[in-house]
């Protein structure tokens, strides 16, 4: 294959020992944005790591040439990027991934979303029972209880007790705190955080084992996801069941919470949009429609969610390792290179988005979004490895936003909400004062 080589790709030089590691670790969002603005659509950010910016490159990596890349190549292992739950669909590659995804994905169809839509209103109302006007609430905390209750009920056919919910939440936090930074730490290095994660995982494993052994797994209606997993082909080993269930809990929990909280932060900062969500939700919830039909009556709330997934995409970067040499425009990226794309960078690229930094839900109600190339908006990924929980997440988030904002107006209690780009893009200090409309 001919073309310019890796060393010819433009990019920041960085320090002699650590390269750009420090800049990346201090403020990865700013670093990636600066790289894109300064060096263009393909940037060498370290001797073995390339950032792809152009939407056509994103599409090429995640869709057209996806089989040329793996999630867990030797580079990922060397950089300590390996997942804590290696036997899950999310961590698997090639034929193993295909079989795992085929086993579980069918359970995430329309029926699951419809069940979620039907259950969500009650769950949201239950959350609001604890709220009083004038209170300051930690929304992240409140929403996490709702999403965990819903996800465990949907997947496993039983609602977790409050102490089990607290246990799972305790497991997710330290994993999420693991920075996505490509810091080169040997995998075996027993950092304090890794030990804590292992301890938490063991506790949650016991809960998951009990769920897996419960009679509910036999009933696809009561526990669709657990049934698909345990009765699917190939039959999973107990270790696989544990990794798969724990991953689904995590994948379906933190990201959805972050999406709801970021949307609420944006609504609190944009009173006109908040008012519009309030009116739409109040009207829809007062009517007879339920489940998916009710969601159909919330187009503006849905647009608010899409717009906040654009500005604050919970998944803010995605990496793969090249398995073979792959050509991107004039350059040949050699096998073994880690290739990264960033939702944060592409979702705010002013070349493709009008008023890119502004919160404008209306852009999703007209023809504007069809103007942007596919690789400019990918909060749920693109191509064969797209998130199969996307519809479920949207149902949860839109229902919850409508339930909350129909009843209350939320005002930010802290002057600033900080961003923490950990495994997901978390809002810090997202506390709100509850006010009656
Ligand atoms: C707003 C909420 C969510 C966001 C933003 C989100 C985002 C994503 C993204 C970007 C990917 C692709 C990652 C990549 O290409 O490397 C992904 C994959 C995945 N998501 Fe989600 N997700 C959300 C909710 C959920 C839910 C509710 C579930 C399930 C309960 C879920 C389960 C998964 C799984 C299993 C994968 C791996 C798919 C594969 O590798 O084949 N996600 N998600």
C-alpha cells in the first residue's frame, strides 16, 4: 500500500519523554479540540495514536473498514485500556463478538422499549414523591436509582432492593472514574482503584449469580435479556454471564444518567426551552396516551435530548487498534496504531454545525440535521458496533425529562457544572433547586 507514512501525519510534538500525555490527561476535551482545529482531519497525537476528525474518516473507521480494527488489540493491552469485564459483547472482537452480539441483541427490540416506556412513568413519579419545592436535589443520584431499578427490572425480571441498587451503584462509580487516558501502566499493576473495582465486582457477582439462578430466566416475557443470554447459542459460561450482565448494567446506567442530567443542565440554562418542554409534557401527560404513543407526543423533548447528546455526548471518544495497514486520505496508518475518534470534537465542529456551541433543539425539528454528514453525529456510535441500547436509553431519558419538567422547574444550585471526562462525560456538582411552575 502506498501513501504518506505515520510520521508524516501532522500533530503536536509534545515533550520528549511523555509526548502529549500530560496535555491529554489535564484536559482531554480541550487537547483533542485544539489538535483538530490546528492540524486538520487527521492528527498524530502520539507515536502510536492517531486522531481522526473528518466525518468521512469516522465513517470509514467505524463502518466501511470496521473489520480492519479491533477493540482489544495489543496496543490496548499495553496501554492498560483493557476492560475490567473482558468476556462481554462490548469487549469482544471478530467472530466471538459476532456470536455474542447475535445472542443478546434481539432482546433489545421494540418490545423492550415499549415495556420500558410503559414502566418509566411510574418510576419517574416514584422519584418525584421524594421531592419538595425548595429542596436542593442531586439529580445524578436521584436519576441513577430510577435507571437502575428500570434496567434491572427489564433485564432480569425483578426489581432490585434498595441495598442491591446501592451496591451496583458502588461498583460502577470506580470503574467510571478510571480515566480513559492512554497512560501506560502495566496491566498487572494493582492500583488502589483496581483493587476496589475487583472487590466491588465480587459483591455484585453474588447478586448477579442469584438473579441468573432465579426461575425468572426461564420466562422470556418476565426477563427478556437474561432469557436471551442464558438460553441463547452458544451457551455462555458462568464467567461470561457475569461479565455480560455487569456490562449491561454499567452501559445502561451511567450513560443514560449523564444524558438526563446534561439535558436538565441545558434546560436550566435555557428558560425558553424549559418552558416549551414543560408545556409539551404537561399536555401529553394529561392525555390518554401511554407507553410509546405518549413518547410520540413529546417531539420537542426528544429534540432536547438529541441536542444535549450532541453538546454533551456521554461517550466522548472511541478508540480501536488497526489490525492491518489502513489508508485514510493520503496516509497509511500501519497495523498496531491506535485510532481515536471523538464525539466531543465532531459534534461541535463549526464546519458542519451552524452555531455549533449553542443549544438549539429546533435544529432537530427541521431539515438541518439531514445536512450534516453521518460522521458528524454519533452519540451511540456508528456501524456494526452501534449501541443496541440506544432506543431503550432514549425512551428512558425522554420519559424522565417529561415527568420531571412537567411538574417542576429546576434551577442550578451551583454556579458552575464542571465536566469530568472519565469513561463517560460526567457532570460534577449538578445539584438543582426544585421549584413549582
Ligand atoms: C444515553 C445512553 C447511551 C449512550 C450515549 C451509549 C453509547 C454507546 C456507544 C457510543 C457505543 C459504541 C462504542 C464503540 O463504538 O466503541 C455503545 C455500545 C454499547 N452500548 Fe450503549 N449507550 C447508551 C445506553 C446503553 C444502554 C441502555 C445499554 C443496554 C442496557 C447499552 C449497551 C451497549 C452495549 C452492550 C454496547 C456494545 C455493543 C457492541 O460492541 O457490539 N448502551 N453505546
